[in-house]
């Protein structure tokens, strides 16, 4: 009985270690793909960033596309966590303003590499493997959440249009911030969006 319990703990420890490596690889994939882009990134780049021997990568992910899909899942997990935190705020306007503030807080990262989700969406759109549609699910979830906040602010019929306008403003300023390597552009647009939200 003692032996089987110890064996169970050993198997459990191995499973935890495997999950830890998989999680490290997935997080590293999201980071490296953001910094280098899909085409320039190799499995070796991701393995190095995750501190996992490159030969071990194939135990968890058979292809680079599998890692790209895992990174897409990470984007979704991050988005859900952010929105869950924002949902704890009592007022929908405050939730939207904090969303914008969070975007602005990432302005230095955007200046270097662009929006993590937006740049990946742009790259995947040029491929015909369906990964773009998997990423679109998460962007759609963001637009839906923003629209829900606008509806909660006064049962607005134009909530969906306002949501698209807000997310599009962020994606557009991310592109310009990255193009000009100027985080102040995003800061200025963030202030404008805050003022806009106050008028609604």
C-alpha cells in the first residue's frame, strides 16, 4: 500500500512537471510569436525562451502550428482573466475606462511589437489553415463584452457599433504606435477615449 501511494505521488509529480513544461512552452510561444512573428519564429526559439530542450518540444507539440494554436489559447485565457477582473467593478463605464487604461499601460510593449492579438490576427489572416478563425473567436468575445457594457450604460441600440469603434480605435492606435515607435500616441488616444466614454 505504501509502495503504490509513493508510485502515485511519483506519477503525479511527473504529470505536474509535464504540465509545467507545456505551460512554459505555451507562454513562451505567445511571447516569442508577438516579438518575432509567426514566420520568423522557430520551435528552437520557443524552446529556448521556455528553457526546455528543443527535442522535448515534440513530446507536447508536434508542429509549430500546434504551438501557434496553443498561443491563441493563451490570448483567450488572458482576455478572460482581464474581463473577469473588470467585471468586479460596479459601473459599466468604469469597466470600459479601466479597459482603456490597461491598453495604455501596455503602450511601451505596443511601441516595440504592436498589439499581441492584433499583430497575430494580421499574420494569420494571410494563411489558409483556419487558425485566424480561432483567434477571431477571442476578438469577437472582446467586442461582445464591450457591447454589453455599452448596453448596460443605458440600453443603447448602437452598443455594438460603439463597441466596434472602441476596439477599432485601440487596434488602430496600436498599429500607429508600433509604426512610429511612439508610446505617447497611445497615451494621447487613451485620454481621448476616456473623454469620449465620459460623454456617453
